[in-house]
């Protein structure tokens, strides 16, 4: 059948949307079947997920908190993909950024005596700015080695960025069980509490959420108006032609992966100062890997990162609800995997036209 | 069903000298045709390969040699015609079937596992080496194999540590070890030094003496003269002729290879009044080595003027493209200098050459000159995105780029409604028109074009040639690298003939005859500067 059709050069937005709706529908059906198989009522679980996610203030706030890191790791992976690069290391860069930010946060220490005074405000603002800068640099540094390998030695960034994740993870473990271990409450695998926090935006949602949205908007603007984005597209599409156009492909690859790592690093800072307030072993929570999913869902549009991150946030939220009805937390992983698989198939099918109306 | 094949093969093809009548060829192709969308790869090819002969296949790039060999090795099936093995019609379902029938190919890029030892590579895919093998058994087997074909290897060395010639020997032993009676070699001496070449020759002659057949694909005429018993020349997918190797001079072979198409209605440009102060691209003793360190361009010095078409001719792979890429700034000479309009451009980036007004049409447009997945807009801007209106130091103006693309599309005469559509959807001819239009606009001083006629139909070819002449007539210089001798003769004000990386001669209009150029291309003959 498939051999009869033709692959279209340009896939219309409508076709993609329809194909993806079908894919997501199939995933829901499969998940429902799984829930039924566990002896639960899919209808009841579904209602529970919807009401607890959208029906409560807590659920909506949680969505925004989940979205924030996903937006940034998604943007990091998305940026690299523009140049045809796979940054699988957002997880590690996120942790590197979080560690650098925590180092600033833990060393500063707010003075309780000054609480509420302008001096305290200045000092905490400075801490936040410093922490954000440090997290960007740390994330960039974490991807520098894979970036250099890819840019000038042709070493696959897929492997090296992935491997750097494990180094980052164990580095965080070492920090939070060693020098930065919480000696006050004795919490396992956790640093002491960081007193400086990101200001609140609305309710429990801190201003990391608008910052992440702003970052995505800036990325979208950058990709509409900059020469850099054009060069990246060229490097990603045909490096040989990029060289012919006089573009230094190696340098662009290097810079892109560094920027990508930096964005993921900022994600780590926001998570520490906004949501968790500590450096912890499980801080990254798979956001780096889910960022890959978010970037894939967004395809070529930076603004599409927003709905993509929202969808992933809903799934993460659903995972919590499922745990309350005794479904394993791994169900989230299974759902994510199914979703990626279904979307990949859907995108491919959207490109095929049986009537051969190819351009 | 046995058939007397000596009759069925076209009578124009001589049997190998001293070969007894009545014995069928090892493999015969009868009227083999293969078509790809819009391309005739092979048409009505009839050829016979006899045991005990070395049969050379000669032809330019795109003459259909590769497709033909893919048919013989079972990768493609012919659309028409048939293969006859030892007198019986066969049809290969896949490469396995061809290997089982005793057809083996030594590719230009070896099909060895680099991380495996020689012994492991030799044992790979062998029916008699299945199951659990001890190291001793493996080594003994590999030594036996190597000796059988007269090679000595350190069979426990890993293939990735071997030099290219050594790898080639391993590949040959491996192919022979799988029972090949017909050995196909694709440009086998490309990776070899002189002493290794004679070793290879000796091995091939040994194989021939034992009744094996060899198909030798080569551009190198000396090689063919030294080794082959018969030569078949292919052109545009068809057999031009098969000759006994001794019966023809290299010059005659080159002439056959490049064709005798009548010099017809090509637009012969009027000579321009020569202004001695014209700007030039000047090469001063430039040399260039390729990645493997071999000298691709020997010291070349010449001046190319604005207002002339400077043709570069030669058999493919004799340094023409390397020279053209240096002229366009894509590669840098290892020694020597390049001056454009008196300005030293040696080692400057490509962008500087574009700024100086040098356009370049690469030989492989889809791979080198276009980003197929991007739209016509992005591709139109490919080499001008640094400057307004399309771009600037940091900016990219999508609207201006789209307008620029529309302008180019109009100029090139391409029917394309939406410039945002990926250019891979365009036909080959339209892609080339787009590149030519883009580069012509850049070429305020010079246009360097490598094989601009490749893949164009006749009408498009005519348009392309007129465009080149128009550039010249408006005072721009055109460097035309071409394999089409008629094109070169009709368009060029001067023709440089390259052979072995050297410019053998630069001939003015009227000074050059086909025969002279053919002789120069084959590395024989000499010309005056």
C-alpha cells in the first residue's frame, strides 16, 4: 500500500495535527486498556486525572511547575536539533546548572536580621542573577567536551552528551552526601535549604514559569530574524553546502551545543531556586530526557514548545494521580514512550499521500 | 537450454585472441537495459566475459559502468535483456546469488570489518568456517587462503591497522576465497603506489592463467594497455565498441570515450576585442594535495581573464575539480598564490571570494550547492546571506530573502509557486538552473562552473551555454570545466587540458583539434603554452 503513495516534500500543518490527534487518541485507548487490565475502571481514573489536574488550583499550579523545566530542556534540545544535532545530555546540563546555582545559593546565605530590608532585596537579587549566570555557564561547560568532539573530531554527540549525564548525576550525589549534605534536618541525598528563592508569580507558581516562556519566545524571535538561525539550518541540512556558503560548520556546531547546554543549565537553576530549594539526588527527575520528547513534539516551531511542554506536564501530573490509585510510577515512562512512538509514526504517515499529490 | 553464444553476441565484438571456438563465455550480457526515472542507465548492452581474460571497461563518469556492475553482481535486476552464465540463462535474486555463481567484486571502498583481524575477515561469511572456531583453526585457515592466492599476511593484524594496498589484497583474497571465478575490480590502482601496482598486476595475471575472468573498471589508459586483453568502451549507457587491447592506441580510446558528436549548433561566441588591462584570476605555481597526501594538482601557473571563457578539459579525476575549487576559494593551495584582480586571495575564506565576485557552480549540485530539505528561499540566499538586503552581520530578513528567491526563480525560468517549498522537490534541471542563476548574480568578475551540463536536457543545456556566453560578453570571465569536448571547443576562447594534475597545454581558439586534445588528455602528446 505504502509503496503506491508518495512522500510529500511539504507536510501541511493540518495533516500533522490530524495524524497526531489520532496518535494521541490511540495512546489514550492503550493506556485505558492497561488500566482496565490492572482491574481499575478507566473512566473513573480518567475523571480523577482530569479533575485533579484542571479542576483544582493545586493541579493547575503543578502543571506550571512541571512545565517550567520542560520548556527549558525542550528548548535546549530543540535548539541543537535546528543544527541537526542531538543533545541527549540536557539532563546532565540541567544538573550541572543546578549544582553551580546551588553553590552560589549555599555560599551566600541570607541574613535573617536584614529580612525585608532593601539591602536583603539587593543581596538576594544579586544571588539570583549570579546563580542564573553560573548555571548557564555550567550547563554550557558540561556540553563543551561533547561539543568540541562533535565540531572538530566528528565524535557523535549522541553518545558523549548521554554519557556526561551519568557523570553529572553522580557528581550531584557526591555533593549532596558529602560537602553539601544537609546537617540540619539530616535529609537523605539533599543539600541544606537555600534561603534565597525566586519571587512568586501567582500562588505557588514562581516567576521561573514566565522566564521559561520568555526564553522560548526569544528563541522564536531569534529563529525568525537572525542570520545565526539561517546558518544553523544550513549546517543541519547539508554541511557540505554550508562550507560552500562559507560557513564555519565546526564553530557553529560548537556554539550551538554550548548554548543548548546553557539553556538546560538555567532550567536547573530555576528548579533549585523556584521549586525544590535544595540540590537533591533526584532533582532532574528525567526533565532532560523528557525535553527530547518536547522538542520532537514541537518540530520546527519554537512556539510549539509551549503546548508540547504542557502535554508532557499533563502526563507527569497524571502519573501522580495514577500513583494514588496504586499504579506504579513507571507508568509515566511507559506512557511517554508510547506517545513518542505514536507521534513518530503519525508524523511519518502524515508525509505519505496515497493519491501521490506530491509537490 | 544451451545456446551457441558465439553467434548471439554481437559480431562487432572480437573474441579474445587465440580463444578456442565453441566454449561459452563465463558470463554474457545480452541486450541488458536498465532505466531509472528520467535516466537511461544502460541500454541494450551486450558483452561477454571469457575465462582467462582481463576485460577492461572504460567510460566517463555516468557512462553506466556502475549500474552495469550492479546488475552483474545481483544488486539490480535488468529491466530488459538477460545474463547468461556458462551458457545458461540466469537471474540473480540478490548479491548472494551472484556470489554463489562465482562473481566477486573488489569495491573501491573496501567491504571489510576494520576492527576484525585479517583472519576473521577472511572467515566471515564462509560456509566452511561456521560454528565455534578456535583461534588456531582460524589462523591456519587464513594462512592457507593467503598462500593459495600468493599473498603473505600477518593474519592476526587488525584490518584498521593496514594500509590501503594491504586492505585491497585482503579484499581480493576474501573475494577469491569465496569461490570467485569472475573478479570485478573498480579502479583498483587508485590507492596503490607503483610497486604495489605491479604486484597487483602479477596477481591478476596469475588469476587469469588459472582460468579466471577479470573485469577491470578504470580511467587509466596505461593500466588498461598494460593489463587488459580486451577493452569495452561505454558511453551514455551503451557499448560503443569492444576491442582487442593491442589493436588500438590510447588516443583512439579517449576519442571513443568522449564521443564523436558532430560539432553542431553550439553558439560559438564572437571573439571580443582584447583589452590588455583586463582583470585576471592568476595562479602562481599552485599545488594541492588531497587528504591522503597525494599530489592532486602539480604546480600550475596561468592567468584567466575577464571577458573570456576558459575551458578546462581532461579525463575525469585529473585534477580539474581541485583546480576549480581553488579558483573559487573552497580549497586552499598547499603552495603557490592566487590573485584576483591583483589582490592576493591565497588562504582567504570562501566568503571573501564571493565578495570579490567569484561565483561557483560545483559539480554535484544536490550534495554541494543546495540544501535539499530547505526551501528555494534559503537556497537562493545560500551565498549572499551576509549582505543586505537579505542579511547583515546578525540579521536575516525573511521577506527580502523571499523577494530575492522570486527574482532568481524568474531569471532562471523555473515554474515554482511557493519558494518555501524544499528544493528537493524540484527537477534536477530546475535545481541546476537555480544554482546557475544564483552564482551568475554573484559572479560580477568570474564564474567557475564544474560540469554545468550534467543532467540537463538539450534545451536546458542550450540555455545554460547561452548564459555562459552572455556572462563572457558582458565582460565577466568564465571558467568552464567540462567533459564534453564539443562544448569546450565551441565555447572556449582558450582550453587548458589537464592530465595527472598537470596542465598539459593551454590552446587558443582554432589552435586545438579534437585529436590534439584527446592526445593531451590521455597524457600523451604535448602542446605549446
